């Protein structure tokens, strides 16, 4: 009857208004997280990133009791190369990095808004090494922040040489992306160490081809040496 018809019309209108409000809210959150990441230090043109530590390579000689050496050891322990790091050392490093990253993310975006950020770890040289280095870390960080974990949606299908042994950035045929997953995502990239920023720049281009918006990057360490020591640490 007429009353039932009006009830259905009102219900549909209410649902449409609710959906419109949700779309508007998501758009506002997306704008907020993009603007928030722009406050981070710029490491190369057009890309915002933040790092937790200054990383001085072994070519920079340092007393083993110094802060620089301790930061270097933290990076090594996190990277979790099996021939160099004990499981206990890696676990402590992961816990420390999760805590630091959580503080940065919550301070930058807000806990409520972090759920709209998709967290993407740039893979290590092989799928096996990627899982050793990032699987537990990304799970723990996304659990405490509410971010979307992209770990299972990106795989290394063909290993490459490590950068310190002459390897270069990934080419697209070395990786497999879940294209449907990355569409319309707002992505925060993570790498263990940023040196030139080429890996992040390459991943930004690829993910944007898949329909993502890359809002910025985060790393545990930023490579420093005696020639660029004047560069300020991001805290």
C-alpha cells in the first residue's frame, strides 16, 4: 500500500544518504593522509619519506661502542640475514622498529585514519628473504596501527643479486603483483634502508600504474657517509 511504498522510499533514501556520507568521509581521509605525509622530509624530487635512523656503511669507520655503530647493528639485525643474525637479535630489532614505526604512523595520520593506509614492504632479493625480513614485521605493525597489510599481494618470482654485491633494482618481470588488490589503494612504502631512493621511486611508478596512490615512504635507515653527514636526521 501507499504507506509501505513510502517506507521503502524513505529507507532507500536513508541508505543512499549514508553511502554518500561514507564516500565523502573516505575522500576527506584520503586527502588528509596525503597532506600529512607531505610534512616528511623529501629525499628526492616529488617523493616524501621518513627514516628512523642514520645508517653509516662499513666503509665509514666507527668505534663499536658509538651510537653510529649501534644504529648500524640495529639495521643488520632487522635485515635478518641468516648467516649474520641470531633469531633473538632479529626479534628484538623487529619489536623496536614496530614501536618506532607505530609512533610515526599514529602521529602523522592518526590511529583512526591509519586503517585507510595500505602498507607495502619493498621486497628483499628473493621471496625467501622477503618472508624472513618482512612477514612478521608487517603483520605486527599492521595489527597495532590498523593499516592494510599488502604482504601477501606481492611476490618475488625471480631472485636478484643483493645491491651490495652488484645487484640493481627489481625489474617488473621479477615480481608478481595482485593487480585487483592494489587498485584504488593509498600506499605507504617501506624499505629497510634508503640510499638513492631508486627502489621507492620505481615501486611508486609501478603501483600507480596499478591504480594506487603512493602517499610516501618509510625506512629504518637512511644511508649517510662522510660526504653527506650534514643531512639532518628525520625524527
